[in-house]
């Protein structure tokens, strides 16, 4: 595997992307020709660090604040950012949740009068001379909120980056199946290196040379998993990871790229002390269908989507198909009940 350069000509980089060290979470700061986008802000414990990083690096305004999805480890830090840094526009996924941190985010966006866009797959925006393409999700109706993550492909000249939040394999499959160009030089590893993301299908389509992995040291989820690390190695992708290296930056002039440090040589997995996925719930024998009370879809009990469903949104029923449709539910497109 060739070692990428760790220095470039002074003043040559019109573009930079920094993976901030927010522990078990994600926050990425993108700069193009003096304009800034922040993609997620890490969890509660990272809020003051993210705010301080922006201030120390002279970021006085953000053209874009992008939220991948509404998990706490991705949005808590953005509340602090909104209180301290003017934001021109926000990109937000088009679904809702009932968490307190989600409401806090909505409140501060309203207080600061930040215009909010709920983008669709195929939408495009600009940041300086960079083009931002929304490559996912296909829609905001996945059973897992992770798969509702806004996925961005950022192009600056010939240099390309792919950010997928916590999107899981079903969303990755839909992105690939859409026929969009997903090729990239740098891939920000999905879902902190979980086995639920970074499918072979996505890596084949994206074909990255470098990967940024944001993961917390000694996190309880076992991230990154052996499955994901082995996939990155098979594809001969140079790895950079926050738990071993702290914050990492890639720079580009639109043709070449260089990094703030050398690739990480530590390919060790996380220590899995709790199950990565929730333990399967026993399906009552009388249950004919499983409801997702969040997306208002119904499934057969053996549908793969049921395993990805949040337990708080899961309900078992012996109601008939016609009864469920009359109650406003729609049939799952995967199992076609």
C-alpha cells in the first residue's frame, strides 16, 4: 500500500476536511476556499471541544451545518455550535424523533432563525469551489434511523470525499442501486466501524484510497469491528482513526491530497463488552405482523427490517392486513406482507 504524503506546498490547499476527535461520535469540519461546513457535532462530552476548535481555527461563520441523523452522539455538540457560531443554512434529515436533544436542536435553530433544508437524494449545493451532492438516503422511511442518515459526496476539483453518517447496509445498497457516482478518494467510515455498515457493495462502488474512522477509545460497542477492518484491508485502504491518532486532516488543491499525519498502523478491533445489536425479541405466537409505530409500516415477523427496528417503535399484532391499512399503516416493501 503506497504511503500518502503528509505535507504539501504552503498555501496550495484550497480544501481541507478534518475529522474531529469527539470520542464515540462523529464531527467533520470541511473548508473550501475559506467557506465552512460542519457535518455532525459529536456527543454531549464533545460540545465544548468542538466549539473551542472552531474558535481556535478562526471559523467565525458556517455556511452549512449538516446533520446526518438525530442520534445524541452526532447532534449534541451542534447545539453548542449554534449558540456560538453564526450558521447560514442547515441540512437536516426529514424525519422526527421524540428525544430531548432533538427538541433542543430544533429550538436553537428556531431561536437563531437558521433556514432549514430537508434534502432529497440528488440535490446539490456548493461550498466555495466544492460541490456537495446528496447521495442518500433514498427516502426517510427506513426502519432504522441510522439508515435515514444524510449522505454527502463532496467534490473539490478531482478530489472527492464520501460521508455516510451511520447509514446501514440497506441504505448503502439503495445508494449503489441508484446508479449515482459514489467514487471517492476519502471515505468517512459509516457508523464508527460497526458491522452494520461499510458493505463490500459500497466499497466496490466507492473505491476509496483512504478512510477516516471516528471511534471512541474503549467504547462498549466493540467498534470498530473485525468485519469492517478486514474489509478495509482487503481493499487496500489507508486508515486514519481518532481513537489512536486524535483529530486528522486531509488537504487538497483539487488535484493532489496530503494528510496531517501518517496512516495508522494499528488495526485492532474494539473490545465488545455489550452486544452491538439489541438482543432479538421473542415474537408472540399469535402475532401475524410486526408494526413500526414510527414509520407506520407493518412487516412479517421474519422480515430483516424487524431486526433493525428500535425496540421502542416495535409492536406485535394479530390484526388483519386490511385492519392495519385502515389504521394508516403501509406494507413493508422488503417482505411484502
